[in-house]
């Protein structure tokens, strides 16, 4: 950090200024002239928060995707189907029992088993054959999409959040003054805040598990060079199974999250597959920190884009991807390999 | 021996069947293709549309003009390109004689253009209600027995200004032809009555995240006009409720409908007291409506239908009844490019469950508009609507001549109507 500051004093100064400006923009009420140019602060704050929340959802889906890729060199193009199936199962369970929180655990376990089945029945047989794996996973996703359409039909479902999470919550962030001159604070849906906090907790949990535990060490070593790891007598088969199960379980849980603050419907599988691909390309294949940064970037780009340049919001995501590919093809946090 | 017997027998049967076919060529079944949404925003709505269609067929014993009726489903997802593909498949590979449908606004415009390429097929619109479908360059073989979106939204604007006193609104509506059309019906009247539109938001059909739009609502408005339908509306309402539901709502024609009112979750609470204008009113006392509701409720077990028919069921029902009436009129004669049938169809006038309907020279319905308000139902378990008023004989240009309409109001688009100009008049 200090080394960077010594080497690039101008850049450091600019970055500090930008951070200070961002803090000011978030916490202080905006002066009138500023609001004329950038629109109302309430809109900005809401877009910012929605962007971060959406990023949190993308992170849940993409972290499993990137781990599976990093460890097994295996592009699982059926990852979106796992998301959608998880969402449907979570909906059914929450409808049946009314226990929203428990549905996460149940779906995590069930989708983990589905992941184990996929790894055991499909990927284990195709190890090292990238093209075949890609084609097989595309095939699985098409078949799964049709089966889900057959079972759940074409309408969209909403997972209902429990009563204690419904309604808005006042945050200590000023959005402006009301007609009487009193400060107005930002109101934001409780359920979205809960999703955000849960995603942060999961992100920190994954990071700790990868960097502070023995299993995490094995996984990191596997990402770097799994052949040597296998040659050293570490049983990589079970580790592969575990990581696949974990990634699939996370994707399934993300399905419930997506169904709670948006909705689940046919087509969401490819949407989230695309999102995870973009996130992972931006963040760097195989890196969990990269997935977090990529997810945040893409989430913010989508939401801020949809507010400030609605017509080009879709392009923005892909512009970021193109820029990353052009200047840092291994991804922001990826390692040249 | 036995094999030879069977072969001989089947030859006889085949011969009989073939000669039979020749003899009763005119009594072949009439084949109807049903174009309806089965995916996307209007998937559930489409399924209720099928119930409306089936109900009309059941009441006629699947017969019209002395001929049996067969039907084939053409599922779409609400987008014009899918509708076109489904219609082509119905015509080219299923060989249908007539198409009933489609459901969604932009599909309707695609079908108008498609109709011109298949002059031997007649298309009877299902629900789709974009204005241009019958107003701009209409097809001679496209008939619409429902009033379109602008008609269905008319009268609501002056109602909210005069009765509710809401004069400044923001609007959130679907960014496609029906969204524009339905908004136009509301806004033309609203602005003329002295209302002011603070901001217009257009959201794509199939949107699921409305957080940004809800946040961007201006603070100093009396109400939000909500012009999205199906599951988009349910998503919006849930998120609106989560964000605090701070102002009143005004419903487009597809809001105060069973397909939205029966949604689970907090969406309901935001809707109580919302005025809306549309094709039907749940508590309409017309005997035809009462009979239709009873037949609908008797036709399906309670868990396979809405408590009361949605507008999609009603409009598909009407389209089908009109078709069967015309088929009876001509004795099932679809020969010579279906000309006799089309003449009969154009002349159909019916006392439908939704009121008296007849067609104008563009084969567009002139009919009744209902204004209702959303209320809790008697046992407090769900929502229904209470009828406020009914206006009969509303035509496509609100009684103006076509030229006057084009000058004063204009064709539906994001920027039509010009509210300030209308209020100035």
C-alpha cells in the first residue's frame, strides 16, 4: 500500500480524492446545483444500493461457477439450470411449509446432491475433454430447461419473504430535505438489505475457508496445479466432489434469493449463466475475490446504467467485459496461466 | 390365414374411410388454431384465455354450421416473432382454417401483417389490444371483437380528476404497443380533464426488477398510473409494497383483473382502493355476464381456475362465440376464400357478457368500458372489484373523426398524447 503510494503519488492522490468524493456523495445532502446535473440523490442512492444487492446475487451464483472452473477446468454451462431449479424447489418448499429460512438449507443440501450426481455421473467420465464437457453441459441445460417448463409451466413465481422482512427500513443516509426543511433519510427494502448482508457473510466465509483451512489449502493448490497435487497423494476426487456440491448448492440458494427479490421464470437460467460468465471473465477465472469484484462491478453497471443511461444499460455490461478482455485478458484478479 | 383376414379387413376399412371422405368433404371438421401465450408475463393469463375459448366450444358442443370443430394450440411467449412462428406453424403444418388469437399487443400487429400474406385464412383476435392493429392499414381478414386498449382506458382519467381529486401523476407503463395504447386512453382523458403528468417511465415487457423506477418516483404526486400487467404487475406491486407504498395507484386495464388480484403476497395491500378502467367488471349485473361467470365457475374445479373469469377468459370467449355465430350463419361454408364467412363475421352483433358489441368499418369492436375500484372481497380473503360506471358504444377514436383524432391525440407512442396541449384546449 505505502509502496504503491511512494511509486505513484499522483495516482494515489487521485484515488484518495475519488474515495472522499464518493463518501461525500453518499452521506451528505446534495446541493441544488449538483442535483440539477445528476438527478435526485434518492435515485442515486437507490440505484447504488440496488446495484450492490444485485452484485451480491450475482456473486452467489458466480462464486460456485468460478470455483468449479478454477479447480476442475470445467466450464459448467448448466450452472444457470442449477440456479433455476434451486429457485423452483425453494418456492415449492417455502409454499409447503411457510419456512423461508429453512428453504435455503434444504435447497442447499438438495442442489448439493444434484451437483454430486452431475460430477459423479457426467464430469468424472469426461475429465480433461473440454469440448465434450461444454457440449454435454449445454445439452443438460437444454433438457433441464424443458423439463422445468413441463413441471412448473411458463409463468413466473415469486418466493414470498417472511413478514419480518417485508416493508422498508430507514437507513442513516440523507437523501435531501423535505418541504419543511427537515432531513429525509433513505428508505430501503429490508429483504434486500438482508440479502446483501447474507452475501457478504457468505463471501467472507468462503474467503476464510479457502485461506485459513486445510481443505482450502488443498483447493487453492488444486487451482494452481491439480496434477502435481494428485501426484503428491492428495485425494483430489473427493475434493472435486465437495467443491462441485458446494458450488451447486450456492447456485440453488441464489435461486431462492433471486425468486425473493425478483422472480423465477423460464429463461432466468440463461440470464444468470450469462451474468456469471461475464462476472467470471471480468473478475478472473478461478478467483473468488475476482468473482466478488466482478459481481459488484456488473451489478452496479446494470443498475446505475438503467437509471442514468437507460437505452445503453445493456451495452455497459459488455463494454466492461470488452475493456477487461482488451487490457487485462486474465481478468482483474486472475493470474496469467 | 388370420393375417390375410386382417389385411383384407383393414383394406375394406381403409377403402370405406376414403370413400367416406370424398362423400363428406364439406362436412370435414373445421380446424381452428388457438394462438395464446403460454410463457412469460402472460402465461397464466393465457391459460385462462384457453378456458374462455374451451367454454365457448363446450357450449356449442364443438359444432358450428353442422360441422365438427377441431382445434390446435399455438403457444407463444408474448413476443411478435414467436407469435409469427406459431401462426405459420398452425397454417402451414397443421392446416387450420381459422386462427383465434393472439393475446399480446405487439403480437396483434404482427398478426395483422401476417394476415395479409394468407388471404385464405381468417384471424379473429383474442385479447391483443394495440390500436394500430385495426387502425393503421388494417388487414381485410383480421377481425377484433374486443375494444382495444385506448377504448378500454377511456373515462378513467376524468374519473380520477373529478372524483378522486388526483391531478398530478407519474406513470409506469409497459414499453410496447399495448402499453402505449392503454396509456393513451387514460392520458388523453386525464389531461383534457386538467390533469398533469409529472413523469413517464417506460419499462420493457417482462421486467422483474422495478427498484430503480420506484426509487425515481417524484415526491409531489397524487398517484402512480400503473400500466403493466400479468406477472410484471405482481413484481412491481410486491416491490412497491416493500419500498413503503407511499402514494395512490391508478390501474391500467390489465391491473384490476383476476390475473393480478389473485397474486399471493403483499401485492394485494397496495391495490385496495385503486380505480381502473377496462373491458369488464366482476360485479356487473348484466344477465349475460352473470350467466357467463356461472358457466365458467361450473366448468372447472376451483383450483384450476380463477374465482371469477379474468379478462383474458372473457375476451377469448367473446371472440370464439362471434366466430361460431358467423360459422352457423353460413352453415360452415369456408369455400372461396372464406368470403361468405367474413361477410357474416363483419355483420355479427352480439349481446355479450361484456355488453353489446358490433364492428366498425375496420373490423374493430365498438363496445362498453367499465370503471371499477379494487376492494376486498366479502370474506376478506382476497380482492375483487366494485363497478363504478359503464359507458356503452365507445369507438376507437372516442367519438372524434379520424382526422380530428390524429390532430388532437395522435397514434400511441411514448410521447403521445401531448398532455399540455390537450389541457390547454
